[in-house]
C-alpha cells in the first residue's frame, strides 16, 4: 500500500522511508507543506504520516485544508509538539491519531494499521467477506479455509478491492494504490499481478469486468456471518 510521508527532517525522513519500505509500503516522501497539500489532493494513499512544523505551510493547515475538501484519508500526526493544546488542536482539526517523537517504529506500524481499520469500518485486523478475508496484521489472505501469505503489492491490490466489495476499480485506480512515485510501472503490471493472485487464490476471487477493471463480489461481511452462528 502507498503511504504519504510528510517530514522535513532529512535524517528522520530517510530513516522512516527506509523502514517503511522494508515493511512492504510504497512511500512518497515530501518535505514541505505545499507539496504535501498537492500530494493529498492527488490521493491514492492508505494513510498519511504528517509532521506539523513544516516549511511553506504548517501541518495543521495542510490537515485543515484536506478535511475541508472532504478528504477522509487516515492521517497520523508525527511531531515533537507534545503539549496538550497541540494534541487537542491536531485531533480537532481532523487527525485520526497523534504520536509524539521519539516513538517506537513497531508502535507506529500498529497505529497505522489501526487508523486504516477504522477508515474501513473494521473493529479488528481482519476485513473482507465470508469468501475472502484479509488480515491487516499478518498480510495473509484466507480463501475457503486456506491461508496464503501475500507480497506487498498483492496485499495492496487486494486491500484496495476489499475496501469496496462489488465496486469496479480501473487499472489507473489500482496502480495509484500499489505503486509510489518514481516506480516504473509497465502497461500490463496489474494484469500480471492479478494473474498470479488468481493462480494462488482461485480464478473466481478477483473478477474482470471487460473494458472497465476488476472487482471482488460483494457478499455478507465475515463478522456478520460469524455472529449469525
């Protein structure tokens, strides 16, 4: 999945960029507020990691503007501002969570998973339906009782489709969720990725709608199905 990292400190930014990529994220990194605003306007991110003390436009203003435009992308504020008033302001303006520097990277990953779950309307780490379930913590998929490990790009693609079961996502929409800036994307990259996933999970899991894109059939949510027994 793609994450937007907004951090003007070179050392912190490089460290986070490297650690996030090592954990399977595609990372777009910007170092000032106006570029952050443009990137958020472009969209396609699973979440945003937002510093507050930024050149050209403060992070609070970036967040306020994004929320004013109706942008619901999960935003996790990462900042050295540890005062109560700062935390309250960040949350009231629209931050989904607030983490004060320094922090443990494992906690950051857990909080990223949590804000994404809440955006998806999931109370726990498994999303999907009775037919296909995706574990956000382990990056495993469960299909017909069989559990399979996914690559980072397989996970990003399946997560995008499971966010809106039944909806058709175009090639451009899927590419925007899988690949970051500067990554070379061949014209058939999504086709190759889906072909491999069909071999792994079964041909009926991801369905092609000719000329439009791909979808996963909508069905009764897995949590509701379990609760019915």
